[in-house]
C-alpha cells in the first residue's frame, strides 16, 4: 500500500505549507485504493479505542449562517473565542488550506459505575469531568492514528484537533454519519446516546465521504424540558448565557443572582439534558480507565470540597479538566451549591469560614449563600 500511495503522490502538482507539515494537492488514484485505505483507517481507529470513525468533506454549507445568527444574538455570552474565529469554524478549508477530508472519531466516556442517589448536600460534577482530561488522551490517540497512516502510506498533510481550534465538531461528525444533532444541540447516536467525545484529523487525502444518518428524536422534547435554567429557547437553540455548563465553567465573573437558585448543587457542568434523553439508555460503557472518576468526584460532599485550599485544588485536580477554571471559580460554584442546600449548622459554619476570603468573587457568593440560608 505504501508504494501505491507513493506513486500517487509523485503525480502531485503543488504543495502548501501548514505549520511544519506539507499539504499536497492534486493526488490522483484509483477509487478502489481510497476505499481500501478508508476501511483500514476505520480498523486502526477501532484498535486505538475509537468507537466509530467517519469521513466527511470540508464544506459545511448552511451551518455558517446559523452560527452567525447565534453569535449576533449574543448567545455565546463571554465566549469571545467563538466570535473571534467564527468564519473559520464554518470553513474548514480555510482553517487548514489543502485539506480535502475530515476524519472524525468518537470515543465513549460513560463510566462503568452507576451514579449514587444524589442529595442536595452532594456535589454534582458533569460525568465527562470526573476523570482525567480527555483532551490529552483523545489527541494522543488521534496522533497515533495519523502516525499509523503514515507508516502505511507514507507522508501526507494533516492536522489533529480536539477542542483545540475553531472546529464545528458536531456538524462535521453529523456530516460524517456518526449521528444526528439532537434538540439539545449535542450529537446523538442510536447505539451510544451522547456520552462520548469527538476529535478530528484534517487530511489532504481525497478519501470517500460517508453519508449522514437520519434523525431519530421525533416529537420528544425530554432534553429541553429537563433544563433547570430553561436555556433552550426551542429545539436546537441553546442560549449559553443560561446554561449551567457555561455559568460554572466559562463565565469568569459573578453568576447572575436570578439563576443561582436554579443551579442547585451542580458545581461543574450539567448533564440534565443528556440524562433525560431516551437514547442514553443504550449507552455502552467506556473502555478507557482514564475516564473513571478520580478522588471520589462522583460522590463528594459540598462541604468537603469547599474546604480545599488552592494547593489541594491544584494537586488533586492535576490532569483534570476542572483545574482550568481555577480555585476561585471552584469556590464560587460550591458557594452557590451550599446556598441551595438545606440549612444546617455544618453548612452555615462551612460558608462562614470563607466570609473573609481574599477573593471578592468568593466573598460575594458566600454572602449570597448565607442570606439564602437565613431562617424564615
């Protein structure tokens, strides 16, 4: 196979340099060669732990108009990076000149242990964030897949992405036939629900593309109805400014007072729309040990986590996606959770211990929580 593709590459008419990688153009080969390579890539991907591998082109069509409308409405909140590279998100060929195909991969993260019944004094953390940071693991596997391809067919142009650039992952995965966009805006599959991560390899190879699959949400609105903050203005329409994931992760400042009671005890992200989705009843368990909960984050108490010092936070959450919000926002989020918990001597004392915290942000949310817990 390596010799066949080396001959094809010899017919190239030009090159484009992307970073340190050369992207070739004008590769000519028999369709049979590319179909065979595509099958092998799928097999290699599965050997590396990917549950599914799909192939799509670099045209996203009408997705750009929808993205621009969403940004114009301000639904991205403080996520300025969304607007900063808005056109690149919808134009993969401009993001990676010379790219002809996107290989999009799915890796499941559903944990092997079921959630324990939650109490208002428990800390609820989104499932994807309870283990190690998926970015590093997924990116490493994508790189291994690209390296395997190189070992088989020789050098070619590519770039690997895992939430690391302006890439419309769900749109690409949908076009590649990995699933359909659910009404909660996440990708859904019949065999795996939505508990998975996505990653991409942009390549300069003219691999045959896959066909999209049909949607299977029907009249169901369970995901929309389950949102605690009513962040959905309608199917496929998410206002991030009201989303608990945005409020506890992306928002840097004060959480809007009117939304704090609705957050409950969710201190990092929110899975409610996914938990309500009927398709998630069929989700397979992850094969990755790194995605298993660490430090008891699947059963932690709010009062215990609020006692962590900054060094505790940094040490215990090393390698976790949670660490990127920093200790200050961690305490902010937990203060809101404690303010929503039933009043008890322990909860009040825990909050009072940080009334004079060095952070204005923490002090403000602690003061709010203590007011919430006042009798009467």
